[in-house]
């Protein structure tokens, strides 16, 4: 299964979700994770507040630079998790082939109900960062639990190629 996280700029929420889910999955076989932004400035560095949060959790955060979502990402993804309802609408309008793959990440917090938007913390107060970090962390833990129920644990950590892998060096978005 290929999972793509999408937010606005790919420097805070989708980046955080990608790193947290990769960490949660560990050696879960057959799951690849990537992230992108609907309106990203390609090459932008990750938000330092998000990097600090990941480092506090002992999760490596280096090697990421923002990237714009592309048709190859949509085709690669089996599941596309967005942070806001308007992201889903914009994504499906731009790429109709994404329909049926798009889901609000916040629905994993609400136990499968419609779910709430995950607040965009970028440039806002520490409260907004704590809120977004908590929302993403809770949703990703629930998502990982759901995936683990459907997939065996592998003895190695090989994963499928992510979209554009090799083009960007790390393959992470």
C-alpha cells in the first residue's frame, strides 16, 4: 500500500505525518509513505518547530525539502490523506483520478466519522503547533494500528519505491 500525505506547503503537517507514520510502521511489510504539498514551494526546508518536535521524539527529520504534488504521486498512491476538507476538494478538482483515494487524516482521530481539519500551525503560536502536533500524532497512531491489523510484520524494512525516487535523492516528500 502506498500512502501519500498532502497539506498546503509540505513543510509542517504532511511532513510530520510522513515521518511519524514511517516511524510507527517500523518493519511493517508492504507499506510506503510519502508527502507533498498542494501549493508547495519546491525545495523549501521543513518548519523548524516540526523538526524540533520530531527530534524530541527521537525521529530523524533531515533530508526533507518541500515538493509539489504531481500526477505521478496521485497515480502512485493507494491512499491520499489530506489535512483539510478544502485540500480534498482542490485535489479532486485538479486530479479527478484521485477520487476514491482521498480521505481526511482527521477522520482517524474521530474513529472513522467525518473528522475535523488538522490546524495549519505554520507561523502561528506555540498553541497552534501543539494542537497540530497532537492531532497528527493521534491520527497517525490510529492509522498505523489500522494498517498493522491488515499487514504482516516483516523481518526487514524494505519498502516500495516512492514516487520520483531517485529524482529527489531521498524519495521522501
